[in-house]
């Protein structure tokens, strides 16, 4: 197999708790080392992040944009020299030593494929209950899940259920065709894309957002993606409170402050489908019956009590988003 060169792009800001494990897993890949470069696009870390990166021989780039990691993702592309960009976040761990090989296979076999992503978040029994919960359901946000825009499949589904049309399927990956109106929240946490595709974006760094970039690629006709039948570990949160705090910060930044720049919205107020979906999500959250049903459905597939966080998480995220929206309205 003629393996392509890879530029692994990691955005960082004070991520000493997870970066070492992230880089260790990358170093254990059975991919030719001479074909891999690792770029750490740092936002001004003051902990041991850079020291950890130096131990692994990583190229450190001063990315700026301390309060917004999205422009740093684009700066990673601007500094990359290889033909495939690999976006791995500092809290992502590769679960197997053949992960990179499996993720590049669709590119090698099918020149139509623009990008690849994992079908699941990897489920680990020993992970924190919050990380198990997010992995089992395949999202970081239940709103995206109930609007049909989650980026990964839940573990209780056995066939394709995300947006997009299945063109073909084999034992290793799905080939999916997307339209601009039907896109999941793809673009990070183990996302690979041809550098030649990003060459067509012609952004300034502050214009970049990973989902918007995919929206633009798909709008340009680069709409064939490979979803590989494996997972990636996302150590996104250890506690419920940290998850809520993280989502509120996200909402304040990308909804209240930067919404005018966004092309893709998880909730689009111009879409009747999204308005109905959000109304149903609020109803589900208040009554808890549908979230509880989905919890039981998942539990029957994989016996883990983490499923039963779902009714509480749905209600809490509804409250968190409500607080964020009210805060943004009052500031205006």
C-alpha cells in the first residue's frame, strides 16, 4: 500500500493533563515515521504543554488566538507540508496502533473521497462516567443529537443513521454523499481531509470554523466522505459540572459573539425542521420520557449505567443553553 504523507495538527492551550497520552498514542502508530509530521498549534500555554510536545519531537507553532482555537486549526493547515491533514485534538487518544492506516485507506482506494472520520467515539469501560456517556451516544451535545446532527453514531444503532446518503458500504467504511442542507457536526476529534481540498477554501484564519469549512467544501461539490468503522477516544470531561461549564463557554463564544460569521448552525432559526426539533428537544427534556427510553434502549445493547445520565443531561443542557441565550440577549 502506497501510504500518503500525513500532517497531524493539534491545537493546544494549557493541555498538559491530556497531551502526553495523546502524543504517546500517536507515537505508537504503525505508520512510517518519515511520512508523518506533528504540528502543535499553541495559543500561548503557560503550563508544561510545550515541554511535553518537545519530548516527542513535535514542531511547535505560535498560533495566537488564545481565546479561539478554530483559527489555530487553519494555521495548522497553512504550516502543513503533507497531502493529508489529520486533526486530532489534545484530548483525543488513538485506540489502536493501526488507527492512522485504517483512516487513510478510503483516500487510497477512492479518489472521490474528500475526508474521513470515525463512525463512533470509542467506548472504554474504565473511562469517567461522563466520557462513557458521550461516547455511547456519539455526541458532545444532546441538542445536536435530537436535531439529527450528531457527529458520531450511537452505540445502539447498527446501521447508518446520520445525515447524508450512503453511496456504498464495505466491512471497513461507509462512503457518504452530503448536501449543504444535511451535514452532521463533522470536522474535529479524529478528522482527516485532503490538503488540496482545503486549498480551495482561501480563508483568513479568523474566518475558519471546522464545521463551516466542511459546509463550504460540500457546497463546492467536494461532498464524498468516508466514515471508518472504528472509533477515537475523546477525554472531553471528567464531571457533569465541567461539561456544563465547557458548553456555556462554547455558546458564549460561538453563538453570542461569533454567530454572525458562522455558515453552519446546529440550530438554524430559519429552518422549520430545526424549530420543530428544538421544540421537541425541550419537550423531551422536561418530560424525560424520550431520553429515558433512549437510555433503556442503549442499556439493553451495552450494560452501562452511564446511559441513564441522559435524562438529566438533556434537562441540564436545556437550562445551560437558556442561560447563555438570555445572557447574550441582555448584553445586546
